[in-house]
C-alpha cells in the first residue's frame, strides 16, 4: 500500500439523501457512481454542525469542509469562534474593535459596517453585525453607517427582508444609518471580475448613479423584476452616510475568499492590480478574521493548524499535486493547508480556469473535463493528488434542478475516465472519493421552490481498494485514513481517526 499513488477527489456540494424530490443526484443517470458504490468499499461521513467545528445544525461549506479534510481534526472556524466570544462577553473586549471604535469616537469620524446580511453562517452571520452595533452604542459612537449585501445563495433566494427588519429596528433604536445595499454577486465576486465589485464599491463611497429612497421598497421592486437577493443591483440611499477619507470600516464577513477583492478596493494589496475609479483613504480597515493577502486589522485570530496532510506528505518526501478550477482553487490549496498560503517543495499546483458566466446553470459541465485531463496527464509524475470538482456545488447554487442533474451526469462521465485508468492500474493507484458538504441533493424545497443553499446531509467516502473496509466517520477522519493506508504515521495534532478496517 505504501508505494501506491493516491488520488483524493473532493466532490464539491454533493450530499447523500434518499428522498428523490428535488434531489439532482437521485434523478440523474450515473452509472459510474452506481458501479463505485456497488463494487468498492464505502461509508458515510458527517460534514456539518459540531462534526466540523460549527454550531449544532449549522450547514457545512467548502471552506470548512476542506479545512477539516486537510487538517485531520475538527477545526473551529470564524462562526464558532466569534459566536463564543459574543456568548462569553469577550466580543466587546476585543482590543482591535475597541481601538478602532475609540479612534472613530475621538476623531468624530464615521464607522462603516459592511458585509453579508444573512443568518446563513457561511460567509457571515447577521448576529455579528448586531453585536457590532451593540458595541458601538455601548461605547457612545454617534455616526455608524451600515452597508448590506444580499445573500440568496447560502439561504433562500428571497430571504433578506426579515433580516432587514431586524436590522432596521436596531438602527432605529440607536439612531444609526442604513446607507447601501448590493447583491453578493457584485460585492463578493471572487473571480477577479472587478467591474462587479466596482458597482458595489461606488455605493459604499456614495458615488453610485443608482440612488434610492427606501431599501425595502427597492428590494421588492427588484423581486418584481425577477432579481433576487444574490443579484440585487447595488444602490445607495439618498440620505446615507458614505465612506470618505479618515473614516473607518469593519468588514464583518469572517470568510476570506469572497471578501478579498472588495477589501482590495479600499486598502490595496499585492493580490490584484486593479485600481478603483475613485480612491478613498480609510483610517482603519478591520476584518473580523484574517483575509489572506489583505493587510487589514484582524479582530479574531483563526485556529492554528500544524501538520495538515500536505505538510505530512512533504515530510515523507513525496510529490503532490493540487488540481481545481478557479471557483475552488483556494480550497484545495489555502484551506486544505490549514489556512496557510504555502507551496511545498515537492508540490505542483494546476489552476484550470472556470468558465466566466453569470449562471453556471448555462454551463453545467464547468471545467470538469479539463480537470480530468490534467489528472490523467500528470498522475504518473506524482505520488499524491488532491483534486476538486466544483459542478454539484456551483450549479446547485443556481437552484436549477435540470442543470444540476446535467452537472452530475457530466461529472459521472469524467469519473468513468478516472475509473478506467484506476482499473488498468489498480496495483499502482488507489482512489479515495468524498465530498465537502451537501447541496445538489436538495435543489427544491417541499413546495417545489428552488433551494440554493448548502445542506446538513452527510457525504460519501469511497476507496477503490477492495481489500479494505471503511467505517463511518466525519470529514476530519479522511486524512488519518489516507495516511494509515499509505503507512505514514499521522502527527499527534491529527486527532481524527482512521476509518480503515483492513480485511
């Protein structure tokens, strides 16, 4: 076993669920998956809630999933860390938040709170915004402006209005200002399409041509046009307070990947060359958690991950390869490596460009073929491969059942290509397959409405070696299982367990 090449394939956003309604996987034709489940050892992994370091019942996501897979232990991330700080009364004692808020108060400037207004808990949580407002009030801040981004992706398509009502009640209580709204499609683009970010950015600095009188009325009009939360056209309120020189900003998203580009618009970075059309000199720019590559003030430090699987593979003097398309490249690299931007000495990374599209429902195949091409071309040159297929998640997020079915069927065709290779080279290669969280198995709710968010469904774990049995477990058990299979001693930091039952 120790001399065999290992392929770890992570299917993004495909959970296990028996019910067929709205279940793109159950409704799709997938002969290769059927063969894998029938002929190879397989088990079930938990991928949500406390099993991956999230609050009980909280849906999993790609960041958390890859962190847990790579770390080989339960990783407590932004949502749990900040929730605990609020519960323990430590949130309002945070030194970074205190410094910035006191600076705003002393200089009589404006504090801007911007981020995703959502109870989804994937990129942000609205309770963190409310905690910031409470803290601002308790410290006596007079000028606080809020800029919200619509979700509609990790929650229902049209779900912002109840959250908006709660926010407006608190703003009225404290006499604070709601200044702008934007769909996350614009504010949180991560595909380097800065023209989208620019539209949101202009509303934040009060330079947008789209000026409105009332956000609730505006959102309802957007709904009438078939434009839902994710795609709300950026707009600024007529009487809003907008970011200007010497103001301070707190970006209350805790997840970094969709926060970097907009952050760059304000404070620059070495990550991108893009320069916004109008520059504003912000005195303090705070991110609740670290946004890798962005030189912000960081309110809460993430859990330090020592000896993730990539580091263990490196220490064993093995060659490793990471493959993903643009949408999930950070997940097989940065997140898989424990939130560290590091390239190991014997590591190769191949980024396959994602198709640039407003909706992946129009291109359900995405770049799966090209990813498979890379794998089959490179497998002989490396010992350990981590790869990601984005189709079920990215197409599942559209809520388009037919497109998601097509995505899974196309993915199945690519798995057939890998299976054919594995079959011919079974003495030399072992294939492990799992997923990071659920999504595509629930693309409709019980009323037949589109469901676009992640799920709490468990996920598959398959091994192509018929000489083993697999026990059930959690995502944190994947790395220990693979290391056990490779006869590499797992580091003491990996408290996940091997799910291997050797025959």
